[in-house]
C-alpha cells in the first residue's frame, strides 16, 4: 500500500443510495470482507436516527460478533473481542467533558491495533486521530438513506473501493 500513500485521498468521495436496511447490510458486508478494516478508524456522521448504529450492527454481525449489540449511547464505548480482532464501537454524543477523554483511556484505545468505529465524532473533535474513512448518512424524504464515503488514507481508499465495487449496478447519485 505504500505506493498509494502519496495520493490525495481527501478528494475520494463516493455516494450510494441505500433504499432500505438490506442495502445498509450489503455495505456492511462489503466492508467486513476487506482485511483493511482490521486496523481502520471509521467515523459515522448523520443526524439522530440516520442509521449509524444500524450500519455498525450489520458490520459487527458480518465480522462474526454474536449476542446483543448495544448502542453505546450511554456507555460511550462498547468493546468486542473476536479471534485476532479487537473492535471498539464509540458513540460520543454524551461526551461533553474533554477530561472524560483522558480519564476513560480512549487515547490508549486509539493507539492500539484494531477496528474503531465512532458515532458522533464531532463531539470528540480535537481528540480523535484522522479517520481512514468518513461515512455520512442522510435521511431522504422517502426514508431511504444516502451514504457518502470519504477516504482519507490508503486504508480508507481500499475500503471505499470495496464498497463501491460491491455496489456496482446499484443506483448511485
Ligand atoms: N438504509 C436504510 N433505509 C431505511 N431505514 C433505515 C436504513 N438504515 C437504517 N434504517 C432505520 O433507521 C433507524 C436508524 O436508527 P439508528 O439507531 O441506527 O440511528 P443512529 O444514526 O445510530 O442514531 P443516533 O444518533 O441516535 O445514535 C433504524 O430504525 C433502522 O431500521
Ligand atoms: Mg446510534
């Protein structure tokens, strides 16, 4: 991947229409199929109810997480351990004290290998490392969702390609 390091990943933005939750599940399955996901930092943007947790749930299931997958709205983080893969699902909506970031040891988590998924990353702005992939969900009038994928690193670029390749033939806007 070193040779693609110099690319301007910031400009790589793809947009997909997700007519229903099944389409969200297909995006999650495509992401889960890529080995690059194992060390990725992914931000999930979008208003309340946009579908961030839903996407993460499908992603965790596709990776092999069984049992209940709770929204981390109250706990801020929910950790998952799979064989050879640590995953942290964050929801920073309730993070209002910057000190909380230090006290909770989040800095150590982001310095560790594994997959980090962050809902409401704007609430932790200034603390989070640069995300590999920025996902933004927008609710449309007919309740379908628009998903934009913005790659910011070579890892993010690989993931973005994987999703758009898997969605080839689906309507995009
Ligand atoms: N592609 C889709 N098309 C239509 N409905 C969807 C789609 N994806 C998710 N949904 C529905 O939208 C709702 C999204 O809720 P979810 O908890 O995932 O939102 P959220 O973005 O995590 O909200 P919060 O900011 O409160 O954490 C769920 O009811 C889900 O079934
Ligand atoms: Mg959520």
